[in-house]
């Protein structure tokens, strides 16, 4: 296989990968081992969900408390910690806003990033299911207390109380922690009635189906719900499948978590392992809003007794070390797809190098050098084959002129030339094809790592997750690709030669919108390839010249 075919194969492989990833985004495959998602029956609008009868045999009536918002408009207040500013509503105690103070908006670097916000109607809600019990539409009263995490304190508790109904007192307690994106949500139920209670608690995330700002059509990433259980592992669910009632995911388990995933960030409800739970997903009628949540049974509460049911909400960046500490499998929301087995060690290496140099840009440069060094023997074999092809290119041109009208004879003479010069036509292709999975895995690592977000490199590169604002790196990449073309044998066909010379500009235009971290990797890789290819080509041409002189 000559050089031009090798380059075409690489372009085809990369293009096929991009098309395949976009098709996966459009048509997400669904596991066939689980039952179809029976959305929790809605009792009108965004009322509380209804548990399955098999979740708790002694389930109480599921009538919900009346919404008091119309009579008493909800108030909001802001909770501040060292990492977040959370907007909490007295209606349901919902988290209506969540500002991450360590991250900036992708389209406005003067503003902090908002995970929960009114723009997407993205909120974390919870409530109780049972006759007269409050849900996420009920009114609460905040008990006086601090709203800002005090210096030297590791946690801040916020208590909201609902009006007692039929002798039952209910409080919702939110616990915010220092240096953490975890929020503990607890329901405290005191049964002052003369009848036993067997309620359920639900914890849900509500969001529209619009992709977050800062997305890129060239790099499709998943936005939507996801469920993880030990049996069925990580399952992503498309909003469209929820609308069509065709979504499939694990419905009941005694382990796992449920999340709403988007590029770089995630919100997830994580109940305690071993607690029976039911997962549900549904669309709110007449809107583009979706609710996905977990229902937990509450142990029976006898008259005069009380109980507490709680779970953890993680809402923040997809930092893999932090996600692993929260729950098993939660780090899978950083989705590397079928190349996870390769991508995970690459990210570990990138993180290790960053720990040494303290800069993600230089970590990418050094990781690229390390990968290039690891594949040096394969690359050398490929470039040697290319160099040999370059040496015999004039003779190939002569054969084309002589046997251009006889394709069979031309191919026969070319094979004789390859044999006499000990050239393997596939020698330049196979070594590079072996490296393609590693390159694609590194692509996904750099695309999915939230650590690249707002991470500076040098000078004008202040965010490795955003495109180069001055297009300097894409231009350097175009120049490097042109130099590589010059080092390769010139295609004998003038049309092919023009097509090959257009490829750097085609790729360069595509890379104008790629994150600077990805383009930096390609630039460094190209520069190292040019140096290696130039040295090998020079050595091969010098050896060929010496051999010809000796024959003369």
C-alpha cells in the first residue's frame, strides 16, 4: 500500500469514527435484558410519582398533599459553601439553582457556571408519598439558622418544616459539606396520629431536553438520564425514548444510582447500598420537561414514633476521583465508550503527569511525547517503509509511463520492484493502524475530562476545553500537515496529488472548533512525527545514494 493510500485509510478511519460517534448519539443502543420502563403513573402535571405495588407490600395510600403554592407564594434563599451557591425554594424545599463557584460558564467567563437553573428548569426535587404527606409541590417554612458555611465548620444544616397534617409532623433537612459537591437530603417524619404510617420517599431530577450551552456539533456528547445497577451496569436513556415509552433500564434494585448527565457535569441521587429502590422516568405532559428519580420505601412508623429516610445528592463536575468516592460506577458518567479499557489508563497517566508539572497543557505535551516514544518502533517501521517508497517513486513513475495502458502488467511490474527492493506495501499502513485505537481513546480522554475546563496552558490559551480564540494552534497544525505531505512520496496521479494537498486545509477547518487541548495534542504529535520521519527519510535516502554510488 503506497503512502497516499495509507493517508486515505487514516482519513477514512478518523471520519468513520466521527460518523459512528454521531450515529451513536442519534441512535443510542438499548440493552435487551431489562424490562421496558413503565413510567411512574402521573397523577396530573408534575405531581408525586406512584410506587409499584411490589416495592412495599404494605404501601399506604398514595394520595398527595395539596399544593399550597397558590395560596402562599414560595420564597427562595441562598446557601453558600466554599464550592457552591444553592438556591432553595420553600416550595418542596427544591434546589432550583446551583452555582459552582470554581467553574465558569462556557460562553461567559465572567460568570460562574450554573448547573441547576431556571433556563433549563433544571432542579432537584424530593417529597413523600402517602395520605396527606408533603411532596415537592407543598409549602415549607425554613427554621431560622445560618445560610453560609462558617469558617472552621465542616457542614451546614438547613431545616424546613411542613405544617402538621393529621398529627404527622414532617421536616426536610439539607446538609451541605465543606470541600464537597455532595448534599445530604433527609426526611424526618414524626407520627403523632393514632394510625401507623408506611409511606414512600422519592428523589427526582427535573430538566428540559435542550443541550447545555457550549456544545459543539463536531463533538457530540450525551445529555440525558442514566441509571447504574450492579446487574445491568451503566445505562444511558434518551429523552426521546422516554417520550415514546420505549426506554429500557433497570427498574428495581437494592443498589445503584440515578443521574442526569451532561458534558463535564452530573447530578446524581445515590441512596445507601442495600436499600430497596425503584427507578422511574417520565415526561411532563404538554412540555419538554422530564423527571427521572428514585422511590424508596420508608420503614413502618407506629403511632408516637418517628423515623428518618435520607439519600445523597451529588451535583457537580465529573472529577473521576471524587465520583469514585461517592458510589461504585459513578465515574462511568465520564463515558469513554468501547475504548474505556484503553482510555482509563491514559487518563491516569495524564493525571500523574499533571501532578508533576502542575499544568494540564504541559501534561498533554508530555503525555503525547510518552505515547510517541512507546510507539517509536512501530512508527519507525512505518516511516522506513514510506522512505523506501519515496526512494523508488521515480522508478514507479517510469513504470506508469511504460505500462499505463496495461493495468495488469503495471501491477505485476510494481510487485517485482517491491520484491527486488524488499519493500512491504503494507509496511507503512499496519503500524499506524495499530495505533489508531490509542489515538481515539486519547481523543475521548481530552474531550471528556472536566479537568481541561478553564485550565490554562500558555499565553492566549486560557481554556483547554474551548477552541483556540485566535486559531493559532489550528494554523500550526495545517502547516505541520503540509510539511508531512512534502516528506511523503508524491502521488503519480496529478488529481490525487491535489486531493492530498487539500486534506490539511479540510482537517484544519474542522479543527478550528475543536477544544484547544485536542488540537495541542495533534500539533505536538505532528511535530514529533515530522522530526522522526525526516530523520528516517534522510538516513534511507543517504543509504540509497551510497548503494547506487557503490554499484556505479
